[in-house]
C-alpha cells in the first residue's frame, strides 16, 4: 500500500476557476497533475500556484474550458510528459487556447510552441480506457459536462482517487449524464461543488419555456440574440431549437462555428443523439463575415453567438444593433460572471461596449442551461460513495462550499475537507 498520499490544491480551492490539483504518491515520488486552468473572469489572467514540471510524471485534462486547460502549456515549457485526454477535448482545448493567446491584452507566460508541445505529447483515451503511468493506474469515465469531458480515477497501490473535474449527472439535449460507477468505487473523491447551493430547473421544462419565448419574439417580428459559450452551450441551443421545430431562420456565429464543426467529427462517439446534432447543424446557417452580419440582424431570426457573457466576439456586434428595439430580445443561456457586460445587462438593463453604451430596450431573460451538477445531483453523486470515503470539495466559492461541507458531514456522514489554494491534504 502507498505509505503517504499527498493531494495539493494548486487552484480552485475555495474559489471557482483555475482548477489544478497535484496528486503525489509518497514523498519523493513524481506526481500526476489533474487539470491546470486559468481564471479569466477579471482583466488580468490568474494561473494556478507553481508546480515544478520536473516533479510530474503525467498530466490529465478533464475538458477544454480555459478554467481547466488554459495553464497546461506552462508545464510544457521545460518538460515533455504524457497528457491523458480524449481526442475531442484536445481539439477543443487547442481552439480555445489559441484564441486566448490571440485576444489577451496581457502577457501570457507561454506561446503557441508550448501548446504544440502539449499536443504532441498527448495520449488519446476513450471512456472506459485505462492507462498506466509510473505508479499510477488511470481510468477514464464520462463526465456529462461538455462533449469530450472526462472524470479520472487514479489508483495508486490499491488506493482509488476520483477527480471529477466539472461534471453533470443530469442529461441534456446534447449529452448523457455522467457515469456514476466511479463514485461507488472511490476511496477519495475530489468533487467540484460550483452549484452546491442551487438546484437547476427540470431540463425539459426549461427547454420548453425557452422555445416558447423564442417563438414569441420572432413571430412578433423581432430578432433573438442568444449569447452562448462557444463550446457546448451554443451547440446545445441549436439542438434545442431544432428539436422543437422553431420556424425561423437560425444563425450561428463566432468561435461557436469552429467548435460545432469539431463536435460533428466526434458526434457518434460523444453525443447523446448524433443524428439530431447533425440535423440541427444542417438546419442552421454559419455566418460568414461582417456583410452577412449586417444583413441578418435586420430581419426576424435567431442568432446564436459567442461570447456568452458579451465580453467580446460577434455577440457584441449583434447586441449593439438589437438593444434599442423592444421587439427584439437577448436570451442569456450561460452563467454571467459579476462585472461582465452580460451581468450588467441582466442586473441594470444597461449594455457597455467599447463602441456603445446605453439602456437595453430589448427583452432580456436568463435561462438556466448549466452544464454543472446542481445541489440535487451533487448530493446524489455523494450518496453513491462508500461511507468510508474521504470527500474533498473544490471549485466552489467559500460560503457555498462550507455550507455544502457541513451538510455532507452531518447528513451523509462522510469525512469532508474543503481546502484552500496551496493547502496540502496528506492521507
């Protein structure tokens, strides 16, 4: 048996974003890095705490979002270690990281060369696969978060550690819910608790309400802008609109176009209904260039576009043009981080961009299409665990995570820790 297992929280300890966890078997052994993200919620990107690349035997990546992937190229500045990742996640991560490097106005401590080194050292895995790296046995499970997302079970000399990354037990139009098997087998569960305070609405009811609102607007002669995350959320909205047979032109713009094409390549392996996805994709029109944008925004239609929080991208162009007409609508389907333009629209009814500031006369609504487990699903996941399992909560704001820790301890009878960034847990 392993004498001493060290879990060090390098990011996402009592915070949301820049997820990174170091798992190290015994003193002096090389460790496994579980994700290495970047926090882009503020103007200046924040990376996880330092880890010496030479002390790693491998890295894993649960999914492509920058708050889990955006710091990984840092590791490949000085070493070449295997990156355990699904092929779909790797392609989507390359898309997002390249865009991050291109649009960031601040110094990023790596370049495209390090990203390419990361890609070259990737070891492709599928759900159900198991790989051996040094003393570590790593199994791969579906996370149900975004297409290609994984949970990793790392076994070290008989001790099983489940790292969930972001996961969702509930199924969506795009994905089946996460695999519950690893929760039943783990000795230690490192679990995200982003939404531990909230229950998400029933997915089918939420879809129906969203589609009804969309129809209301376009049938009244208005344009619906749906700002959406480029990876996962934009494609899910396209599927929902197609599934319910909305009779209106539907357009997709921004990075969501490239992400949609990547997902199509892997639809049979990763999506809940590949046929629905391909039908939905064939029914939407990809926007090509500024001339087309100026033309379509003048007519009743639905426009799905990144960025999801109106911080940039084509969605800003559309928002500037639809905001003053009460016949139009902006329907948010992604979480709006505080101090972002999207959050300001929701809370104050005012839109601010480099070119325009003003009151939003268009209809504004937010729909909960979250890809994370809500409180109900988090509790269900932990009910699957063994009574002896140690629960490590991460990727959760302090008050939310602390309250969830107390609930899991008192109601489920599990031993729980809620570590801070840089804190080490020794088992």
